[in-house]
């Protein structure tokens, strides 16, 4: 079992005025690591463009979104506005089945494992977030603050096309903005060492 514990994530202090959030992404899209051009606003840099043919999404990917802005006229049509406090959910951005359809192409995102926080995601505090992968049962489990843990069954070769993936965070915005930060507590596979170097 592999655990990646992100000690804290921070989504600014804009409260109802925050936009648009960020996403934790695992993928096997080598081309995007060499020349990345993610979508803006509701796409969070990982999703396909709304009301268009399948385009701009990160290929062979899995994403957990921390969405601070309600895009009720596009990708968020299927979720509650939650008093502009935001929501958390997961999806497979490169699968057409992860979206509804419109006459022009991609429709609203099908948010899975949907969670509505009681306070704003962008509330000026740091939030704990952890991800665990169980290779024996092929189950990824993630947990955000005191929300219930979410378990996602997946076959890596069918989602990513490989057992080796890139991972990181994406984000985007439109007319509004927010600050987003992450602080790592533990990353599996790295050498434990002490250093005076500041990592940002």
C-alpha cells in the first residue's frame, strides 16, 4: 500500500468570491508534461471544454477537484450551489462517460463522491488531504478534513494505460481569483533527508 499524505492544502480566504479552485490529478499524458495548455475557469486545467467536442482535457487522467466557484451554466449544472461554499468530487476527465452531452459536444461534469463542505473551501484555513493507493485491491482512498473517506475502485491500465503515472495539481480561473497552496508531509519513493533549502 502506498500513501501520499499532503499535510495541508490552502484555497485562499476569498470565501464566496473565490474562483475557481484546484484539482489533484494523476495522469499518463506525457505530452502535457512537455507542453501544457489546460482549460480555463470551470475546467480547472484538467477537464474538457464545455459545449464543444472532447478537447483540452488531460488525457488518461483521474482528478479530485476542490471547486470553489459554482459554474451552474456549464460543468457544474448537476451540483448544488451550496451557498457558494464550494464542493469536492472526483472524475475521469478523459472519459466521455464522465460528462453529459450537448448538441455541440461535452456537457455538465458527472461529479462522483460529491461532498459539500459546511464552511467555505476558501476560508483562510489549511485543510488536511490524504491519498492512499491499495494495489492489491486496486482501490484509491482519499480524505479531506473531517469529510467521510472516499474509495474509488480503478484498474490503472484501463484508466491510465500504464501502472506508472505523473501526479500533481492543476488550477485555473476566469474573471475572479484565489490563492492556492499545498504543503507535503510525506511523498512515497523519495529519499528522506534534511536540507536548509526552501521548496516552494
